[in-house]
């Protein structure tokens, strides 16, 4: 599903215009992004948890040259689905 399809479904379900639904989806994504940048964890009961995980520095091999290189430490966004969401998906 692409963003436009998501906006259409949100508009239909919430009784909003497409432009209102688009603003709501944008606001949701921006809010989660800002919270993750601040290091916060977002838990939506019955849906899941958004959080930032830290990856340690590691060595890797360049597949073209075979040269060993260092991949710097980084932060990555992660989502963990709740058991309720997992149950719904598997039904």
C-alpha cells in the first residue's frame, strides 16, 4: 500500500476529506520522527512500539574489492509489533 492509498482509506474510515486525511497522516509520521530523533519510545497499545536501536561499529568486506572496511556505529529506527497485531495478521 502506498501513501495515497493509505490516505484514501483513512479519509473513508474517519469521514475526512482526502486533504484532511493527508494532513493527519503527515502529522502522525512527523510526530513519530521527531520523537525518535529525541530518543523517545512510542508505544501504541494493541499496535506496537517504535524505538531507536543502536548498532555498534563493525568490520565488513567490500564485495567488489574484497577490502575490509569499518562500518561506523549508527542509530536505526525499529518497530516491534504487539502480540495483538501479530494475532490479527495471522488469523
